[in-house]
C-alpha cells in the first residue's frame, strides 16, 4: 500500500487570511483517513481544493503518484472524487431521483431523461440507506437529516475512487449514522475506495478511521494511526493545550413555571404535546428525526401554526402568531438549518450577527457603527468566533463559526426563553464546551432553555429533564441525573413494554 | 486600502460613468460645458427619483413594472384637477396619494395573494395605462389656469439661479433614501428580506410589511416624478411615462443591485441613472439617430453588469 493522495506544501490564502499554510501529508489507498481540527482550521478549504471549488495558492496535489490540477468540479469528478460538502447543495425544487442524477449521463437515453430508470435506481439506493421515502418526493419536503443522507447516497452511488465526507453526520441520528458506516465500510472493502472523513464527533473518527491528520490554524500538526490515539489526545493536538471536558452538571431549576405548552396538535406533525418549562431549567427534546421535535419548537416560536393547543407564558395565555410576536415575548430560537433559516448570504458577518439586536446598537433611528463594532468585538470573544474581518460576507466563515454567529445573535437578544434546534451542529469540541458553559450561565440567571438534539451525550450532560418524542407524541420523560442513552432510545423507538410502563 | 477599494461596490459603475464622460468630452467638448452638464443632470431627475423607489423594492427582492403607468395615471389626474381649478396643493396631494394607493395595491397583490411581482405589476401596469388614457380621453393635457401656474406646485419646474429646482429635489430624495437604506433598521430589514426572506422572517422581520412599504414608496416617487414633469413641461403628453419602467430598472441594475434581492445602494442607483442620461445626451450631441439610443443603453447595461461580475467574482470564489 502506497500513498494514494499526496498533499505537498499546500497553501491557500483568501485575501489577508491564510486558511492553509504549507500543509503536506499522505492518504493511502483504501484507508479511512480522518481530518480533525477546530472550527476554521482549514478542513473544508482543503476539501474544496480537491473538489475544484478553489485552487491552491501554492503547492501541489498528487493522485496515484501523478500531479493533478483540479480547476473545476467536473475535473474533480473525472478523477473519481466524490464529495459530500458541509452545506448541503441540493435542488430543493426537484425530486430525490432527479437530484441523484443531476448532470449525469447515466440517465440520459437519446434526447430524453429516462425517468423510469432514475426512479428505480433511486429507490434501490434509498433502500440501501434504509430511508422510507419515495424517489419522486420533492427534496424540499425532507428533513435536513434526510437531505444529508440523500447527499451521501448520491456521492456513494457513483462508486467513487475517492470519497470525501465533510461532517456528513452533523444532522444524523445514531441509527442513520450506523447505516452510513456500513455503506462506507462496504465501499472500502469491495472497491478499495479511499475515504477522507471530517467530523467534530471524535468518537466517530475513533470508530471508523484508520489514521487521522490533525490541522491547527491552517498548519499540519501530525498524522497518526487511530489505534495509537485516544479522544483526549486528538483534542489536545487540535487545540494545542489540554482541555477539561469533565465539567459537572449543575441544576439551576427554580420553582416558577416560565412556559407551559398545552395540547399542541398539528395534523401529521405532532399530537397533544404538553409540557412545562421552569425558570432556569434546561429541557431536552430527544427522539428520532421525524419525531416532530423541530415542528414543536417552530410552533412555539410562531413560525409553524399549530391546529390547536395553547401556550402560557408565566401563567398568562399568549397567542404567538409569528416569529416577530415570539421575539416580543422574549423567545429566541436557534434554527436547525443555519444556511436556509438562519443566515442571509448577501450580508456581512457583523450584519448577520446583529440581526435581532438592532435595538441595542441604535441611536435614535440610526444604527450606530461604534456600538455595533463594540458589540461585535464582544460577540467574537465570548463565542470564540474566528472571523478575519467582520465586514466580510458571512460565507467566508467556516461552517462552525457561522453556527456560532447564529447562537451569539440569539443569546445577545437577552431572551427569557431560548429554543435551540441542534445548536452545536458543526461546532468543534472546545467551542462546544464553551457554548455549554454559556447555556448553563444563562440558565443560572433564570432563563428557560429547550434543546432539540440528536446527540444524546449532549442532552444527557446538559439537561435537567429530557422529554422523548416518537411520531409526534411525547412517549417518555427522564430526569437528567438518571438519563442514559439506552433509556432514551427505548422511549424514542416506543418499544412496546416500556411504552406501557411509561403510561402508568 | 486596496481591500477597502475592492469592497467598494459602486467602483465599477463609477468607472463606466467617468469613462463615458471623458470619451464624450473628447468627441464633443461642449458636453462638459456647465449648461449642457446641468442639463444632463436635470434629465436624470425623472428616472432618478423613480429609481429610488425601485431600489428599495429590488433590494427587498421585488420589482415594480407599473411605475410608468403610475406616472401616467397620476400625471393625467393632477393635470385634470389643475385644469378644473382645484386648489393645486390639494391636486398635488391627491396625485401623490393615488400613487401610494396603487403601490399599496401592488404590495397587497404580491404579498397576500402571492402573485409574483413581475406578473402582478405587469397587470397593474396595463390597467393603469388604460386608466391614464381614460382620464385624458386619449389626449395630451396642457394650458393650465394662471393661478395654478403661479402656485408652488409649478415652482418645482423652475430654477434657482442656473440650477433647476428639480435637481435639488432629487438630491434631497437620494440623500434621505441613502441614509434610510444604509443607516436605519428599515434599510437593514430590506436587505435581509431580499437576501433570505425565510431567515428574515425567523428573526422577527415582518417581510410582507417591508415589501408593501417598498411598493408604496415606489408609487409615491413615481407620482412625484409626474408632478415635477408637469411643472417643468407645462403639459402631460398622451403617452406620459410609457416604457419608463425599463429605464428605471436599468438604472438600478446598472447601479449594482441584484434582481435576486439583497444587494444594491442608492449611490449606485444614482450613478446608474446618470449613465443613462449621459448616454442619451451624448447620442444627441453626436447626432446619432434617436432609434439607436435604447440599443446603446442596452450595450452599456450588459457591459457594466459584466464588469461588475468580473470585478467581484474574486471574493465569492476565493
Ligand atoms: N471564501 C472565503 N473567503 C475568505 N476566507 C475564507 C473563505 N473560506 C474560508 N475562509 C477562511 O478560511 C479559514 C478556514 O476555513 P474552513 O472552512 O476550511 O474551516 P474548517 O476547518 O472547515 O472549519 P469548520 O469545522 O468550522 O467547518 C477560516 O478562517 C475561514 O474564515
Ligand atoms: Mg468546514
């Protein structure tokens, strides 16, 4: 086995920022190679160089011993490279099958697209990924988890020589992830596919990877065999110092009820959902994708009107008709999908960060540049946002840093209730702890927090109480202290006997 | 510094404008004479004022094809009222309010019934063109009573020293609009609405209200442009404002706004409007047949937008 992909002295500069600095390492044929690093370390940039999105400022990539120049996405595909990018670029207005065969010759018969062939092949693929969807469904109807699986499926379908996955599991549940593992392992075994894998869930790297390369601030640190590493080793290498991940959970729950959801029902989304949130409480919502968690959150926030049900804030019945109403009642929501629902691509980092806090930077009717800059500086340091120049467009930030901007914005709004939907999607270990710390701190001030997360360890370490949903209904409740992954999963799957116990 | 210059979005169009001015001055030195140049700026007023409303709208992700018809309808309406000796101030206000009302109608059609702006305003464009003809009976309207001609409404067509008053009006409108757009929450909300309506809605911006406001402003400034035009010309031609919408949209796009929303500035739009009147004036000076005017504006439009994409491709691709 020799080096299959070689990076030699790769440097990539964006104006003043150096995203990659003289990076050299090798990936061997048929291995699963993990790429680890903090937010903004340069992982996606390296991948974009392989995908023909950017060209290196300096340096050379070799594939199979030959120097290659990858100027376009097409050239990258010709080299047998298939990439699942961090942000999902699917055509929302097209069907699953159409997306899978987008710009592909396989489905073209003469002048026409062979719809039957496309749908049959897509159906097989969906089955392989255990997705209960029809090939003719529109992508916009799918959850983000399903969209990311479609992305992975699309990449795998063409039997690539090199498969690159940039945080493919950020939105997936454990089950979906296991299915993906199986597919990737099969590709490696049967076709000697070489895999480059990026994930902030280090346990995935430990489980799946053969070797890992660590980047820090755009520089190559080391490449090691995974079996010689522990997760703590990787973290230390990534951050360049030891971090303490064993912070103990404290509870700040007070007696006053902050919010009460009563009998929220919406056809085909959720049914008779009722719960209370106390001041200072961190309440988790667990369940599989499609269990209706996001729908419930958006219903509280006024972005998705329930068919029936009532919402009480501090004992008073309120009618939240729109997100603007919710914000007036001091409710914040960090949405699940930062690109579509959180960020405005045409605006700068600073403008995006200060979207809901304009009142705090106004002098009379005018927005004040000084106040705005001061607030930005504070946000960047509180949330460890790595942004060269805050007046650059938001898309120049790495994925994790974009997510931090969304979080910073909503907490700066001083909510009394904070709804979070997968708040740490794409955020690195160090910054995750920082954000957990911030959430605990605002909880200690009496703010109530509801968190939807597919990462059970996150919920278990953070929440005072966890509600589990299954097919739109709350099927169980576990206290934060006695919560275990297995216990939660049982409710989430609504296993028969436990279900009955839960009702008693 | 270089970074700063690069992020200065209007740079491209400013270059185009300066190049045009230099070329025209070389070909016809009279172009740069104060009289002619003031005339060029005055010719910018109509398109410029209407383009202010269009800029708000295009930034918010919408557009308004009915501005020319609003110009026609409100112009004919005011002229008829002037002729029947209604108090000129009242006539003026009625015309502006009718402009606002048509804007409101456009806004409601687009936001509440979800008809795309292109179609909704194409519809109202046709409707109010007919209304304009109906008001005037298909005739042009001119010769107004003495009392009206002496009122402040007609002073808008006059001059202050060598400079037409309408230039001052345009300047004030551009400055106020520029400040609103760049420095207030209203402007911010417009950029957000055009940039990503879903996300804007989720941060609590009432995107429907932002758009309706844009349509109302667009209707109001179109009516104002009509009032200035009557005051200056002393008449309203039968086809007043016909085809104007395309010049107005061209000015906004020349100025760097994006039809997909979220991008654009008032300075850019002003330069865009200037380019159009410089081209028109230049063609006359060079005695190029009038029918070439539109063609040449088309060429400049495509070249300027091309220049803009080339200059800014870098930062989006790395
Ligand atoms: N188009 C761009 N223009 C300017 N700077 C950019 C651009 N793309 C990335 N950068 C910068 O390059 C650096 C590396 O970004 P990259 O996206 O590679 O990080 P990453 O390792 O993938 O992080 P994450 O884990 O958050 O996804 C960041 O500082 C980012 O701000
Ligand atoms: Mg990334």
